[in-house]
C-alpha cells in the first residue's frame, strides 16, 4: 500500500476526519483504549465512517511506524449519499436507473459491474457499509476507470437503502433464481433499482421481501448460476433495451 493511501496515528486520523478527508474505513487494534482512542471512535460514529477492529499484526503489515493502534484507509474516490443523489436525479428530469449490490465482496466483480453500469448510463451504484466491497485501487483498475465516472453510494445497510429508494418512487427489481418472472417481462421503463446478490448467498431474504419484482434469468445449461457481474450486465442491458424502445 502506498503512503498516500492511508493515515496513521490517533490525532492525525481525528484531524483528517474533521478536515473532511474521504476515508473508506478505519482499522483499530482490538484492545485499543484511552481518551484519544475514545474520541476517535466517537468522531468516526458521528461522521458515519466504518471502523473495524483488527489484530496488531494487521496494522503492522500496513506500516511499522508508530500508528498508535489506528490506521485510516483513504477512499480512492469519494462516496456519495442517496439523500443527495435521489433528489438530484429527479431535479434533472431523469428516469433513474440504479444498481444495488447486496453482499458482493469480490473486487473484480465490483469493477466489472461498475464498468458495465457506466457504459449503460446507470445513475449510481449502491453498496452497504458491512460485508461489501469498497472503492480501492484494484476496484478502479478492474473497472477500467469507470469508478471515476459513476457515483457510488455507501449506506448503512442494503435493506435501509432499498426502503429509501422504494419510498422515493423506485421499483425494486431483485435478480434471483427464486423469481417466477422472466427478467424480460419486468418493466424497466420506470425509475428502477436493480438488486444483485453475492454469488454464494444471493440476495438476503429481508431484501427479497421488500422487492417489487423477483426477476429470473433462465439457466438452460448444466451450471446452475451466472457470475454476478455477467448477470448484472444482462439485467442492466435489458433495462437499456426497454428504455431505448420507449
């Protein structure tokens, strides 16, 4: 990791948060304590920055300098908020199309989905804070730089994000083999958020319950599922096809 990718030291991280630096997450030693550490954790909670407790050895692998038990990993690209994106798209007169990733952790899949989304004119990608990919140098490289051009919103949870989108007039389309409707029969011409799940676990049941449509991509061959980035491309470009036809 390059020096410019992180900040270490309790006071330095606190000052970085107060200065508005784009921080992806903060790694803190499992047993960190003390007044300054408590101030750091409090600031992180206030600013909505993800904190992960890790062994001392993990911090030492990043830097052997006096990190004081805390290292902040900087975001390669600043995250956006749905609170800002949703009204902005409506104000611009757009018919919004978003992609929500539920539990997708593979950086290569994230990069590939981001590249496809950018090419297709998707307005934003939504990811949760936990159990998810984040914007890293590797993700940007895999996306062929697309992550510099498409907003990525990181919200507290997928469920909260989906509910917020639904409350603001979005149709929630979950791509799942549990769906009875062929994906080509789903109406993508309205404001839509396409939800894609992790390959191993799929979309969580709680998110499926609030979805408006469960759309399935037919599998004819012997392998039972598509790679999530390929499946996302199929769903996204079906939306493009329908909207161009309209």
